[in-house]
C-alpha cells in the first residue's frame, strides 16, 4: 500500500488518519463522510441513551449483516445459485458477520454486491436505490437491507468473484474486480441468474433461509413495487419487523437517528452510485478487533 495509515482508537470508534497528501481514498465520499462524522464532538459519548445521532450510527454494535436485492428494469431479480447440486440455494448479494456502524456497512453492501454479482453502481447502470431497511436478528444482530433498480442493458457481465476465489488460489482474483482478466471472469459466470419477479415469491424452498426471510419481509412492505414504480418515501430508513425476532430499543434509536435532519449527507451517500472501498482498506473501517487482524 502506497499510503501510510495510522489507526487511532477513540472508545469504540476507529478513526482513519491519512498521512499522504495524494491518496485517492481521501476523495472517496464515504471517507469524507466518516471524517466529518468522527471529528464531531457528539462522538464523545458512547451510550445510546445520551448520544447524538452521529455517535449512535457509528456505534460498532449497530449492524452485523448486509443484503442487497437488485431488480432490473425488465422486471427480474438477480440471484446467486452457487453451491453443489445438493445444497445450492438462491441467494442475494450479502454477508458480513461482524458488528459495525451504519455508514461503514453501507460500504459493505456495495462491496458484497461487487464481489458476488460483479456489479459496481455507476451513473449509467443505476436507476435508483431504496431507503435503508434494518431487520433484527438473533441476539440483536441486525441486518442492513437495500433494494436497487438497475438498467439490465448497462450491467455488463455478471460474475461471482467470491466463488472463483473459493475454487482457486486467493491471489487469482484481484481485489479490484475491474482489473480481472476475461479468463478469470469466465470462471464465475455460471452461478448468476435473472429470475422474473413474478416467480420469485413462489419458490420459498429454493432460497437460503436468511435471504428468504428478508426478501419476503421487503415484499410485505412494498419495497419492490415502490422502487419499480418510483414511489417516493417519507423516511430515509425504516425497521422491518422480523417474523422471528423482535426489534430492540437500540435499533429504534438508530432508525430515529438515521431519519434526523442532520443525516442528509448520509442519505445522499446511500442513494447515489460510487465504487466501494476495497478489501484491505475496508478492513480499516471495521472494529478495532478487526483492524488488528488486518
């Protein structure tokens, strides 16, 4: 890595200080947002009952998992069917299994989408993004959800870099998938499908359980129909009631913080196209424990 990075810890927060004057990460919209948020005096208090909106959102315990559902303008949902013939289930782009704050997990949404579907949002392929949705899980481990509407004709080749990495040497797939060779890309093109939305909710047994739960919950609140018909929404973020786990008071506070007037920069970030911060650098946005392993 060309830049020297100092990682400082302030309570549960990770502040990344870039020392090089010319580092492209400094100009990344997420880094700029985190810099402005983490230099705010509101971050001095870690306790949700006392904290302001920004410290609440940066709390490392806010979100543990992410999932992005991508719908095309031709009425199809993009799914991943990787796995052996016995265990293969339809899955959306998502993952993560570490607690982190909302701004950092928005990057994880884009990163998982890039790694599992080969999609990087651009001005050409992105039509619009839904609000953020949060669903509670076991032991308060919440999932950040979002729905995207894209132009199918502008997507290019869909491929699963994660699958290629699992089946070959880890060094074969570059962190920046835009630098992958056609030969590497061809190894990951067999598992991505485009399924008509009218057929999606008829196939519960074909889905991985966690993805089915969030998919059906998003459908129940009209998330897919809203984004397809460009319906405006009054809120930036909402809680989705999980059929299996109750929503925690902490997550109610997080949603209120997300919808506060001071969160306009975060709203803009979550609604616009940008390339995610890549793997090595993204680790610096995790918890102190995660950074120590990087």
